[in-house]
C-alpha cells in the first residue's frame, strides 16, 4: 500500500490526529476521552501517516524542547495497519525533526507492550515502571548526540 507522511501544527493535523487517537486510545484501549486531549497538542509538532486515499493510519507528536530535550508521545497506529513499519516511519520522522532543531535527547513514556519496539530504535529504560491512565508504562530515552 502506498502511504505518505505529513508533519505539521495542530491546526492542520487535528482532524486526522483526533480520528486516529480516538480509534486507538479511546476505543481500542479504553482511555477516557478527557485524558487523551491536553494543552500540549496546540504547541506540539504532529506527524500523521496516511494511506493513498488520505485516511490516517498512524500518528505521533513531538513536544516543544525543554533544555535540548524533546518528548515524543501519543504514538499510535491503527490495529489493522500494524506490522508494516508505520510506527518506525513516524518515530524516525520525529527524531529527525528533533535533531534539526538541536535537541540532544528524546524521552518518551512507553506503554510496556511497546517497550521492545522503542528499544530496537535505540531507546533505553530510565527508572521504574509506572501506571498512566490505567496502563503500565516505562520512561525511555535516546541520546541524539
């Protein structure tokens, strides 16, 4: 399947990102809708992967830098689109954006089920597991320099 990736501000990416995050986080994983949306969306850079018909397949966001440290979050791929490398494309696109703006480290809170995925992309575990919105997570980081 042909796909294309778009990176942009919330105003231009909101419709696709909201549809995808609702499908994965709210409907599939049972996260309360009020816990999914936050003020960080307005200032984050959003990456959305689309199929050739313009339907969103995957999504992730890159929060604003804080002291040369970036944070990736809200990474999701539709269940039926998993296993095709789409998550890797989204992650690599946001890591490149972080490098371009001079970030030296990227952190993320990985769901424990995705820990191995992030480890294959060079992320290492920081600290102890914790629970967020009822789902086990682990903090991970990647040095860019």
